[in-house]
DNA sequence: AAATATAAGATACGGCCGTATCTAATTTAA
DNA sequence: TTAAATTAGATACGGCCGTATCTTATATTT
């Protein structure tokens, strides 16, 4: 048999690494996955990984983007702002469920350490994805007369994401009761629902 | 001169360590401070520290509690809910300012990793301290007729803390403009101010 | 096809973590 | 005052991080 001296390169190699990273993430969780472990699983070495990603967070986010089935929210139009928000939260909850909780915490922790990482994360993250289509949702509600029409500040647009994230981090879970409270006691009043 | 063979023990030693920890925290910041560094600065060894605190976060929080001049909020009574909230935010901002930002992020990151650490942190932390006296503040506002009287859920009570934390983490700072937005666009509507 | 450039793979390093083990100083109990 | 129990201090370990260096396979250029 021919001794295998083939070297993978470029995209080939990168795919193998990301696949390994994704597997490690599933098997061991974020905290226990190591760069060296991923390298070994991909039958290569650290050096190669560090040439591509600066640290675990970036590597794992890359894997997450490739294999994580990031949410592709359907902007709900259910007839009322309240039920739209419920639909939205439901979708976000489903996404976060798939994310193991531990992984989410690990990523956020690393995000806090670095801070620069923030933007990168946000692509995979609910918080900012959210706002691109929360605004139309509010516009619709205003057109319908559910709430007054006005300019919504970024802070107010991001509020659902903040609440959600806070909930998932603090508690391990996102119950319907919690969603209800967030919507009825906070979001609807803020958006000016009567 | 007598060769110093004295060994510090118990509280004595512990004070020396916490003092060193506090100094290291100031000098290097949370991330760059190391357990071994603190041990060296206190002229002892890791082993001794690990007997007392399970990790850097616990050690630093202990130092913080001892030397950090944790906030002793004066419940403000300025005549209106809005100005009370401003006074409150001002106090919290002052506290957070002293905390270097970097330290806060480091601690929160570690908190996310562990999670159990949460309660411990909360003693030093604004978020929960907050709620013990936000409630009376709201009651006063209700008595005054600023807002309707009702039962306020924990979630709603913690909201200022969440907003604040989020702001400090995401941005590096807490501007007056941000405070104003949080109060006028979120908190006052949530509490039902007309 | 040969020369050159690029990037993979192997290895080693210093830094810090958290743990384990051993010794000797200091307390406390007898 | 002596014996026993604590616990400080010293050292060493394996694990992982992130970096640097070197060699060698593969692409690219000429």
C-alpha cells in the first residue's frame, strides 16, 4: 500500500478542521473542547489552526456558522403585536435550545474577555440578527394601530434580545411563563401597546 | 539579625494575601492578574491560596469585598420617579466607574463559566443589591401618584440592573444620554408612568 | 521541467492553571 | 513538656494556551 503522504490544503483542510471542531463541540461541549483536541481529531496540528483562527471562540463560531443551522427567522405576521412577539420568542427559544446552553455561556464568556469578538459573535447571535426584522414587525403593528407609530431607538429594538439573553444566562431555560412576563410586563408597555 | 522563620497563619496570612490580591488587581487588572502572581506578591505559594479559594474569581471577589468599597446606596427621594431613577443610575455609574470595566468583564466572564459563582458575585454586584430598595422607591412613586400601585415582579424590579449591566458590558461606558434613554424609553413606560 | 513561493506538519517553548505530595513550623491537646 | 494535629511552604506534575522555529510537501511561476 502506498504510504499516505498527501497533504490537505486550503478549503479541503479547512473543512476537515471545521468538521472536527463541530464534532468536538457536540461531544465535549464548549468548555471541554480544546484547540489541540480539534487539531488531533482533524489529524493535523495546532499550528495549522492558529494560522486560521486566533482562538477557540473564533474557531467554534466558524464551525457554528457552517454546521449550526443558524436561525433563519420567518418574520411572523400573526395578526397582533403580542402574538407576533410570542412567535418570535418561540423561534429564538428553539434556536437557543439547540445551542446547549453551555456553549452559549462559553461563547459569551469569551466574548466578554475579548470584546472585539462581539461583532463576530453577533452574526451567529440572536441579539443583533433580531433587530433587522423586529423593526418591520413594529411598523406593521403601528399600521394596524396596535401601537403608536414612531422612531424606535436601537436600545428599544434590542430589548427583546437583551431580555432573552439575560434569561438564558441566568436561568438555564426559557419557559413560557418567562416569555409571557417579558412580553406583557416589559415589551408591550415599552412599545406603547394599550 | 535573626533569620526570619516566622510563618504567618490563619487570618494574618489571609489578610496578607487579600492585600496582595487587591494590589495585583489594581496594577494588572483582572485578566492579567494571576494566582501565582498574587501568591508571590504575598510571599507565599499557590498551594496556600488554593486551600482558601477555588479560583481567581473567588479570590478577587474576596479582595473586592474587603477593599473595594462596595456601594452603599442611599435610596434617593428626589420628588419624582424619574429623578429618583436618575439619582439611582448616577450612584450605580459611580460604582461601576471605580470597577475598571475590565475587572467587571473579567468577573462576569468567569461567572458565566461557572454559574454557581453567580450568587457570590451578586453580593458585590449591582444587579441584586439594587432590588432591595428599588421596590420602596416604586412604592413611593405609587403613593405619590406617579405610577399605578401594583405588585412588581422580580423581572421588572431587576430591569434597571439588566439594562445597566448590558450597557456597561457592550459599551465601555455609561453616558447620560444612555441613562436618559433607558429611563424614558424603557423604565418609565414599564412602571406605567404617564 | 526547474526554480520559487506557499503553507502543512512536527516539535519545542514559556506561561498559567489546578492538583498532589512531601517537609517542617506552629498550635493544640494530653 | 511532650505528643499529636494543623497547616504553611516547597516542589513537581499533567493539561492547555498561544508562539516560534524548522522541515518538507505541494502549488505556482518562469
